[in-house]
C-alpha cells in the first residue's frame, strides 16, 4: 500500500475523541433545550420528589399507613396529623406518602408492559409488512376504537381486582399507541438510503433492526413513554376510584379520593390532598415529556 493511501496514526487516534466530543455537545444541547423552560424544570423536580418520597416512605412517614385510631376519626389538621385523618382514623399524610409507591410502581411496570409488547408488535408489523402488517394493525385498530379508560375498565373487570391484574389491564390499554407509533416509524425509516445500503452489503434483518431501525425509531417513543407514565398513574387512580382497582386497605391515591368524596363538606382534605398529588404528578410527567420532545425534535419546539 502506498504512503499516500495510509492514514496517519495521529489522525486515526483523533477520530474517537472527535466522536465523543460530538456526543457530549449533543447531550449538552438536549439538556439545555429540555430545561430551558421553568415548567419543565418544575416538572422534573416534582418527579424527583415523587421518587425520593416513594423510596424513603418508611423513614419520612409519621405513622403506619394501616394503623387505625377510633378516637381520631375524621380529625382536622393538627400538629399530630398535619393533613388530618380519614374515616377510620388513619393518618392522611402517611397514606399519601405510601400511595406514591403504588403510583410509581404502576407507572413504571404498566408502561414497561405496554411499551415492550407494543413496540415489539409494531416493529414486526412495520418490518415484515404484507399480511403480517395487516393482521397486527387491524387488531390494533380495533383496540384503538375503544376509549382507553373503557378498554382498561373492561380488562380489569374480566381479570378481577388486585395489583397484578391492574398492571396487566393498564399495560394492554396503553399498548396500541406504542404499536401504531413504532410501526409508522419503521415504515418510514426502512425505505431510507442507509437501510438499502446495509442490505446491499449483506446485513441481515436482525442487524438492520438492532443497529438502524430501533435507534432511529426510539426518540419519539421515549417522549411517549414519559407522557404515558403520568397517564398510567391517572388511569390507575380512575380504576381505584371506581372500585375495581387495587383493593383496600392498600394506600392508593384513587381509592383515597373515592373514599373521601362522601366527606367533602365536613373534611374536604380527604379527597383534595390525594387529588392534588395526582394532578401534580400527571402534570409533571406531561411537562417533562413536552420538554423532551422539544429537545429531540426541534421542528415541534414550543408547541404543546
């Protein structure tokens, strides 16, 4: 090989640091754009607070969430009970703190179930095409024809109550959106020139999927995952409010709102306090998802 065709060793060594510098600059740009709005920063702080409260619930809660006190039924806020007590004398603040654990667990597990199944089916449908795409997409269309809450409600009724069945119902309920989005992404990406070039040099289907389709399809799905974390928490609260979610005495925000609405005139905090917690957490996930979308897709920047 001639000397002119040989790349200098110093230039070879400089390629990798240059690639790392590009990645660092891109990460800084995403962080700067994402946290450029105060509402996104506030949402991230609320989510961080939710995680810390859920993890350290036994250390920061003043009472046992299942401990009843028949001498302090429906007690107003005081030094002993900062938010008062519920209809059986349980400390309201303690139950809200422990309810954050259920909400965080439901959000993470339900989105994981729905996301993995939905993205897997969407990837298969988009890449395979033909009759496989037709069958999968018609089933997804049938599921999307039903309102999400009604679909989750029907699945939860069929499966029965309990944490596991609620997680399955929520996962199936949010799965169609992942499948539809992933299929659309794959259909648009697989016709790109670099996919054609990968096929031309002999890359098999698995390599194309793992190295090209999945990485380039994931940014919009990441935004959907962030938003659906809040959606799953809200849907679980709705099912618990309707009485077919996680059974008592487990502390869940939706069940607390449901049990407290009878005392709105005498002790409104029983419903308002967990309701505000639901509102803040869902709003926080939506704001962070919107900021993440702005950072990953500059074309949509500033559009809520």
